[in-house]
C-alpha cells in the first residue's frame, strides 16, 4: 500500500484552523487536532537523553549478500533494558515539573515501556507505577519490580490495564505516560532516526516495525527531515494490522487483535498523535505473517548471534518474505528494536522458524504392523540423512487395515530441498500411505485428509 498524494491530503484535512492542539490522546476531544511533533522536539530529546541512553551500533548484516541488498541492523535491543523504549521514557521523565516528579508517573504496559520507565525513573528519582495485564510475562514483571517500580497486576489485556492506570493516575494526580502517543515519547523515539543518518548517511530505505506508532512517527520525521529521499517502510503483524487500518481510514480505528509472536506490536488502536506525525512520511505499509516473524527470529539467532523478540524482528521478516523487492541492491537499515523475549517463547519461535524454513518436518506414514516394518522406515530416513526428533505409533484409531500401523514422525532436515527429497522418497516407497505436513485430525483416515 503506497502512500501518495491522497494520503497527504487526508493528513492536511486533519489539521484544521481553530482547533485545540493536545499533547496526548487521553486529552483529545472529538473536535481537537492531534499534536504533531517537530524536528526540533527530536533534537532536543537527543540532547536530554545523551547522558544515560547510549547510541547503539548499526552494523552491516552477514546476510546482505544472500538477500541482495546492503542490509544494516540498528541494534537497539542492546539498550540496558533491552529496547528502544528507553529513549522516549527518559525524555519524558526529564521534562516533568517538580510537582509531577513528586507525585510520580503511571503507565500501562505489558513489558518494554514499563521496564524503561521503571529503570529511568529509579535513576532520576521519580516514583513509577505500572499497571500490567495479569498474563504479562513473569520475567518482565520481576524486572520492573527489581527497578523499584510499583507493579499492579490488573486486566486480562492491555486495554483493561490502561483504563485502570488512567483511573489511578487521576485519583492520585500522577501523570499518565502513553507508551506510543505521548508527544515527549514520540520525540524520544525519533532520536533513533538521527543516529541512523549519522551512522549510515547514504541509506536508501529504513524498514520500521509498527505497533502503536510511536517509533515510526518519531523516526520517520527525523529521517525525512535530514534525508527527504529516504524510503520509509512500516511493517506490522498481520494479526494486528491497526496502523494499516488507520492509514486507510485517515484516523485511528480499532481492529481485532489475534495472538501474535510480535506481542509488543499488538495495539488494537494506534496513537492519534503518532498517526498524524507519521502519516506524511510513510512510503509503504506492510503486514507480515507469523511464520516469517518466527523465521526472522531464527535467522537473527543463527547468523547475527542476536536474540530479538518478535516485535523487534518484524521489519526483517518483511525482507525474508520478499515484500520489498524494490529495495534489491539498495542500502537498507532495519531497527532491531527489542530483545525481551521470554525463554519459553523463544524456544517455540525457533521451532516454528525451523518448520517455516523446511528444516523441521512432520508426517504420518502407514506401514505393515509386522516385524521389521518400522525398521524399514527408519532405515530409509537414515539413508537420506534425516534425523528423527520424535516418533509415535498409532494402532487404536485406525478405520481399516487391522494389520497396519500409523507412524507419526517429526524429523530434522538440512534445508527445504532436503525436506522435498524426503517427501518424494516417502511417496515412492509408501504410495498413497503418506500424510505430509501439520498433523491435524489424527484420528481420521489418511484418505480423508
């Protein structure tokens, strides 16, 4: 979806004379114009945070040659708390009035925003309260408490947590800090754009993960101001395409959110100020599947030795999915903006990535239930150089051939070509008796599947 003149005119119509400019979506009335940050806001933020938010490296990827582009990764997952959120958090906390510092701040977050506020709040002596969903990762909850934050577990999802946080903030006169739409948050996130231009001055395109819109808003403003011809591509999970929907509608709209590996991007309604700031600068908006997000996590671990969460790997996933063919031969930067992935989720992501890559395969084959029947199958796998990860015999739920047995196998192969070789060989040796792929409806006949 390319953003052309039509989108530009939609953006202009949002900025009407006589309307009140507001600094956060919670204060936005129906007739109020959104707050658009300026380049000066971003440069001022860079000065404020330089003492404790270090510049992260932007290095050429080992995968550049194989992908046909000069690919650079901006490694913001190397920040102390593991994400780019520190930029906006420190910028916001350093602008608080004395009264606001005494009262403290409150936010709703399932992870990275909460961690960033907690860490920098402790450093600056600002009390921080974070309301986290009841299903928030225990690792992140513990990390926030270790940083001295007052953690309140409330709500089954981030929307309920946000409502509760805003209620508490009003009662206790604490400033509510929106993690993707507060104007000082947007300005802080924009400092990553300044660093990209400084580190890769001849960059042709930047591919940015998109959730609530805070990162792409600040970064695209900074990038386009310093280098107007740079191409800005936004990428979100297809399980929560809220920014794409907002661009089509010309305003934030609520979308249905499905579970996603990029949980940090799962924001049903994007920020009003973020959308208004980013809209004029986005050249292309994409959504990417869960399989490619998992594959991106796997590739980064294997080739870059980088452990990156799903939200942080989404920009790279778009490249692996072949969604930006126009960038072949170009110099491209992708922010790897978060590394706080739960270890159990990492294991699942790696397995899903291996499956997407054709290196983890599953199949059911029916063999004769006689001595040597299973041995012939395993001998075939061994001859092909296939490693068995799991094997299971099924006799009870067969509807024909009392002398047959279904053998369910999960195996490891070298690559997709090797997996295809295995598939063809199985069909040659067991014609009509092989079911390849995801093992669903296991109790049905092979011929019905």
